[in-house]
């Protein structure tokens, strides 16, 4: 099966952590991840590399063969697919019982080829993501070594280094917006204490989450002692959200309690990143058969996820994966006995994964709330991001300002906790009793009714009251989940008329605007992308429609395009014309089902100045900024620092600059993009030959570059507003 023929299936939901559980971000439904390490393509080589040369990464890359034939077949067998999915059946006539029903792949990777932009290596990782997504599986990329297939003779470094962090950040940027991709900071740290490596872990988590912003993928924190021991996290956890502690318990079951069970029971999420039957190893370095069975039983009882070592062929003749290989061959992928059979049988009990409903959920930490009255800060490993606030002083309160369609509030509950009053937008309070005989953190205590997709304010008040069983009136502030659901299809969209070119002409009350609805791809029942464009000085809104809705492709384009009026044959006034832009965005949603997370703003020349100024200042509305022949800062009427600070998230940016543009010199544009990248913005600068405006000649020209270089960014499915 080629990568083009991989069947497309329903999108997986984003995951997050709540206490010691991994759950669906939008519903808090618990998810148990079970699968295997899949590394076959990492071992491929077209020639032998001498032992003394194995630390030379360039030579290792040259000797490596990016063959994915094994994975293309094996991952489908491992997959958690329903029986009726005929797309999985091929010439082997696999039956439903042949599939293992796993839902996660763990793939170790090398930092050198990632940081060197090795297209073959990155192409293999891309295919892992695509194969996993097509088969409804998550994939965890774990840093393993510097060079492909090991570092300097095959050993792993004792702890992750700067190159590891750089590679993980690069992958986080590459797969930003892909809900099925997670990361692990290392496979097996060793010869280092937990307290020595924990600060490094915090730094790496921050860097990866910044690169993935506005998303927060799950990040696996490896144990020490070759990955075995995560007990150090009980007292010195990584105080960040969406982290999971990864253990490789290759030893006797008598050590499981201290290595990972205590951490799980202390409220930390745990994942078993490797284990295997290693009968030739002693109890300190491997697992006997009783240990494997004990591990599977413990994980089942506690809903702890795992990835078995290794989905590859056991070969008794060569001793390759003789006992640790899960399958007997690469055609039928029958399980080895007893190890593969036991892993498969347990994996097949895994519950099916839910389907993404199109909603996005952002979790807000207690430090972002606004407090009134008397509050005290606290800490603990099971609290969101490691801390919370609490108060028992009547009428103390906190506010959460948000833009979304629903909000959920999580607090600690305990025997000394009282009653909180919760209100939205100053409506009547709802009373929430936070008492519980048993103490627990991050408990969902309030879910709002559906709200309009607009700004809101939630207030939580300490009432100073309690039920008769409680010994106190404490109320806490820990976490709020903001949900942005896609607009529901309605029959209430206004109708409009179209001219002979298919363009519509509307007025928002602040200005007129022209637009085009693709007749082959739009229907009221499905939200669609919106692209709002602004012409340059002297331009005309209606004329620019031919550029942003090209005649050759407009009927089947994936977006509604509108061109803003109000300054025809004039330049935009960035300080005064923002309301025209925002009014058009709001008005067009009365006529069409617009996806609120897929609204782009763009422009040429002074229209680009408008796009940057109001794109940054209203970043929560937009998925991206698309600009040609302008500059991010110089003509926006605001400083670079002020605009970047105004952005509520690291908004996506794509920009075409012409090298000989004298209106916006390339040196100034490049300086602006350096600032953007230094501040973590995903900024794409494409430099093309030409001046500020050039008529199209063949495959060159200003309009040609707009159509063929800029508009394709509207197809980036991973670009969403928060």
C-alpha cells in the first residue's frame, strides 16, 4: 500500500491529562493508550558502516535506506480498526481477529537528521504520522540518539541535550495542529539523578509547547535508570500541564511499586514506554515471564497505557529480537508465543477511541484568573500545572475572561470545602457544593450551557456557606477549559444575489465588500474556511476578487473569499479602518456557515499593513495572516514589540516578498521576520524575484505569486485559531 492509498478515517481527538488519567480534551472521557514500539525503518542500511565511523552522522545518513514497506503493513495490523473497515483488507485477506486493536505507536528518532532537514528521514516520520492517522492511532516521537540507529557505536546519551531539544521543537512545529502526535523527551536516560535532569525536562516541555502553540500536545517525561524509575516526580514533578511520566520497567516485578506504581497512585499520569520478555537477562536488567504477566495485569487494573517492545519479526536463527519480537513474519504478522500472544490478547481489550467532534479545548491555569479578595496559593502534583489558589473568605471571587462556546471549571474537593457561586456574564448564580468526604484535585464541578461564540466572563464567588457535613467553606481556583465548537448548521442564513461572475456584493454597515462562494464545495450544513483580503494603494475591492478567487479553480476552492471595500483607489488607514475589517468578518457569517477557527486575513501592500496590524491585535479571531509585498511592522502604526505582545497566541504567518521591492525593502522585511521567529511565531517568508508590482509574464508576476504561492496556505489543515 502506498502512502497515497492509505484510507482516510475520522479525525482523532486531542488528548490532555487530568490527575493520573489521559482523557479526551473536549469531553474528559478517559483514554487508555496501548500499542507497540515500531522502529523497523530505523535499522535499514544500504551499506555497512565501520564501527569507528558510527559516530559520523553524515555517513550514517548516507548509509540509511528510507524503506517503509514493513511499517505500511505492520501498522495496519496493529491498528484499532472496526471489523467493517474493508479498506484494511488486502491480498492477505486479513480477518478482524488478525488485528491487534492497538491505538498508539512509539517511534524513537535521531536528532541529527531532523536538525539537518534530511528530507528522506523527515519523510519517514511524516509517513508514520499519516499511517497512524489513517489507522486511527496516536504516534509518540521519542528522542533516542544523535545519529540514525544509535550514537557513536549504538549507545544512548545519559540525558537529552540541546540537539535533542532542537529536534523535538522542529517536530512540534512540523506537526503543529496534528492531534495524533505526541512527544517523549528521551527513550532511556541513565547515569543521572532525577533532580539533575528535572530542570532540563521543564525547559524542554516549555520549548515544545511554545513551538506547538496554541496547541499543547502530550509530552512524555522519561524515568531515570535507563527509563525505569519515575518515582522522583512524586516530590519533584514537572509543573506543566499535559505531561505523562514514562517508565521502562525492565526488571523483576518486585520493583514495579517504587518505579511507577507509587507515582500513579500519587496522582501522576504514567505510561509504560517499553517492556519485553527477556528470559536470557537477569532480574536486574530484564523481565521473566511472570514479570510480563504481572505488568500487563497491573496496567489493566489501573488503566495504565503501554507500548510493548517491539513490533518486529523474531528470528531465532540470527537472534534478532529472538524473544522480544512480537510477530513471527512480515506477511501474516502472526504473534509469537508466548510473548506476542499475551500482548495481543491484552491489547485487543482496548476500548475504541472516540472521534473528534470538531471542537477545540484550551485549558487555562489558575495564574491567569483575575482575583478579588483574599486568596492563598498552593501546590501539589495532581493540581493543574502543579498549583492552585484557595480562599474561605466570603465574597472573595475570581473571574475568567474567555471567548468560546462553553466553559468547564475544575476545582479541588475535600471535607473542608464549601459552596461556590458561579455566574456567567453577570447572570444569576448557580450554587456548586465543593464538599467531598475524600479529597481530590481537578474535579469537574461546573459545565456551562452552550454559549454564543463571543467574549464572555465567568465569576466564581466564595459564598462563605457549606453543607452540614463540611468542616469549612474553602473554594479553590485551579483550571478552566474553554471550548470552541464549530457553528451548528442552521436554516437561518440570509440569502444574497450573485452577478454573472458568481460574485456577491454586501454591506456590513461599516463598508461594502465583495465575495465568492464556491458552488461545488459549499453547503450550509458544513462550516467552511473564510479568507478576507484587502487591496493595495489605488486598488479596487471588486477587481481583487479575480486574484483571490481565480477563475480556473474558484468553483472547487475550499474557502469563501471576500475582498474588503471602503478604500477603493486609496490607501488603507491602519489606525481607522480596523472596524471595517471586523464588521465584514461578522457580517458574512449571517449569510454563510463559516468555520470560526478557519478565518484568515490577508492583503497586498497597504492591505498587508492592515492585515498585520489587526491580525495581531485580534489574533483570537484569525487562523493566519497571508500577505504579499508589505512588512510586518514598519507601516502598521505600531511597534514590533507592541504588536507581538498584543497577539493572544503565536498566530500563523505566510508572506511573499519580492527581492527588488523598493516600497518595502527586503532588508526591512527580513529584519521583521527575524523578530517574529525570535519570539516564537511560525512565520513563513517566501522571497521571489521582482519589484513591488510586476505584471504577470508566464510563471512570474505579483498576481501569479499570490495565486500560486500564497493561496495554498489556505489548505493547511493544521492552521486553526485557538
